[in-house]
């Protein structure tokens, strides 16, 4: 079945550590997205990529980094520069950058200890 | 400024008690409006896309409608399994149209 796989589902990090969240899709979608979800704040866009080897900052990119070396993969690194990294992270994709619905993964919950 | 507002924030219904959720939007041209369902600890699940005023779409007990200023998600005779948070998102037709604008969601609880 086609879909988006995020891993790990739960992740614990000590302050000062970088962590990388994985996102893989087998939908052959061009565009991929990373969102952060916090209670009462809705979905906020971190980074998005419209095509391989290209990505753009979203609304809250500070403290995060991404890469898009393969069409199916869009990993997100939460760096030690991110001041409040504890959150639920969602990866999504869609067929074209500007049209159609987003398909989401199951999410990764990051907790900073 | 482009904006999406969902109401109510939370809704509690008895099984079989029909109701509607609202998504009001202010955008400089609408490219599409999306409804999603999200269960706790899971990613949002796509429900509907609406593109133009007057459009309606249905799926089981859910029906989504669209006007020039708002969308409604009507839930007919809901069941406990319909309990979830329902999210609305809008894609503007102008500017950086690759970014969706999200509402905060309506948390729906259906009691048996």
C-alpha cells in the first residue's frame, strides 16, 4: 500500500542533542512538507520541498534543517538551536506543489528531557 | 491577512444528534478548501476538497459544503466512532500558494 512512513513514533532527546526524524513516501509525490503541531496552535509549517534537491523555509524554520536528496525521502533534523523542540511532528506529501490534498504520516512525538 | 477560523472549538453530541462544524475563511482568492479528520496521536486523514462556492461532497455521515466565506461540515446521526478533531485548511489562489492555512480544529465527542 502506498503511503507515508514516519519514524520513530516516539523520541526522547536530552538538551543539546540533535535528532533526525525520518519521512519516507512511496506515493511518487513531488512535494513534501514538515509540520509541527502543538496544543492550541494548529499546524505550523517548518520546511517544504517541491522537488528533489530543493527546499524552502516555512513559517518556523529556525532550529531545524532538512534535505531532499531522493524523491521519496525528506528527513528533518531538530538541532540544539531549537529552543522548544518538544512537539508532535507531521510529515506530509502531495502530488504537485500547489494543488491537491496533503497525505500525512502518523507523526513523531519528540520529548526533550 | 489570510485567515481560517473554526467553530466551535469543542462539541459534544449524543449518538444520533446531528450538527454542523464551521470553517470561516478570509483569503485573497480560494484555490481549494480541505477538511481532515485527526484522531489523538495520529496524523490527519483527508476527508474532502472543495473548490468553488456551491460545491458539496458527501462521505457516509459527513457532508461538506462551501460558500464564498465559509464551509460547513454536517454530521448526520453521528456515532461514537466519529469522535475526533476535524481540521479545515485553505489554499489561497494568490501569493505563495504552495502553503496551506490551517484552522485550529473542532474537537468532536459523540457519546453513546
